[in-house]
C-alpha cells in the first residue's frame, strides 16, 4: 500500500518549457548584477565559496559569475548554482514577473491525494528554496501546504540509488510503500533499484514499449492501486 508520494517537478508536475523558457533565461540575465550587489551577504558569500570548492580553485567575483553562467549554458545540476537561481527567482515571483507553472491535472490530483491522507514530497534538482517558490506562486494559489517536505541534490543525485535510500530513511517509510513520479527513465530506474514504486510521466512524448515502468500521460491516469500491485 502506498503511504507517501515523492514527485519530480520539471516535466512531471510542471512544464519543461516553463523552466527553460522562463526561469533559466531570467536567472541568466539577472545573475551577474545580483551577485555583484549581494556578494558580501552571508548566504550569497557562502554559495560563491561553494562554487570555488566545486571547481577546486579560488575565483574572483567576476570569474565566479563567468563560471555560474557557463554552468547555466551547459545545464549543469550544480548545487550552489541551483541555490543562487532560487534567490534570483524569488525576486521574479514576488514582483509578479511570472507565476510557477503547474499542470491542471497535477494540481487537482495532488489536492485529492492530500485530502485522502497521503503525505506528498518533492524531489527535484532545483533547490528546495526554488521548489517552494514555484509551488507557492502558482495560478492555483499557494500549493505548498500540500507538501510534507522537499528534497534537492543535497540528498544525492537523482540518478543515484543512494539518494532514494536516503529519502526512504529520512521519511522512515519502507521503500515499497513510496511512489516516485518522474519523466526521466534513469531517475525512475534508481528509485526502483531502491525499492520504490514508480510511475513514468510521458506527457508530450510517446510511451516507450520497452520500459519497465508504468507510463501515463497525466496525473489523472495514476492509480495508486495498480502502482502498489505492480
């Protein structure tokens, strides 16, 4: 029996295009100015130091900015970059420059599951801060009360079995009572290796007939009964 659901964001609850066409360009355009203005703020300063640790060299502020922009252009899932992007996106959300995109079927199903007493969690490569911002500023209002917790790459890489072992351990729920939702096969493979039940959101892509994961086009097609009995 499924006791809790862990969901990815990009391509799962939310459009990949929102991230690629709205959030990433906004962060890239505003990153340099933000870092220059806040380089001495304790939170930002710590993140800039993390960038230096990541590359194994002491960088100037300008060199750090260049490195961060390079990571954006290369779509790198680097923790200090994700954390800085979260700070940048906060300004955009609060100023009303954009709203967090959530598919209608995802919003409705998450509300239904919550009303049925299921615990809901988010696991995304975006920082926990960015996750809360997205779900806190949607067209459906603030959805953060639906979630019992959030995980990002601090828990481990999304394609690594250990990350899902860590999540199950932190939740103190047997892995076979956890359902993971994602649009990425390698993430689902890692979760399944850790004992999770899995559902693959294919949305705009054709289902893979060779896939070992149950595939659906929307949250409306997710049955917790069939997930548990797989």
